[in-house]
């Protein structure tokens, strides 16, 4: 139990320090090849530490090195793959797009 509490309060917070979390919805994604095209384009960004796509919701969860996220760079990479960004969240806050038309 002591080891668990130590991990929970001291080690776990250190894991997420130094990362910015980005979530975006891409427009025009219809299949796994579309998802792969975006994934390959994003993989060229040396500041992205983790890429997690969700084809059903057309959303991508990204983890960036702290203070290295640049919207224009992400937008260009997604557009180079042939798609567009519909909504974008940075560390949980909506910074681009709107959620009014989002399907539940």
C-alpha cells in the first residue's frame, strides 16, 4: 500500500510534467487509410511524443514536448495529408472550432 501511495503522489505526476496534450477532430476522414495518412504526416514532427487516433470519432490525442506545440505546424501537417482540423483542444481547452455541430 505504501508503494502504491508513493507511486500515486510522487512518481505519477512526474510522468505528465513536460507534456502538452492536444486533441483534435479531423474532417473528411472516412477509412483507416485516411487515418494512416494523418498518422504518417504527424509522425514527422519530432516534438510529438505520442499519437493516438480514434477512427470512429475522427479524433486524435497527441502529446507534445512542453512548450513545443504550434497550431500552424499541426494544421499544415493535417492539410498536407489531405484533411482539415474541425476542432482543437489544448490541455483541455477549446482553442479552435466549435462543438455545436458535433454528434454525440
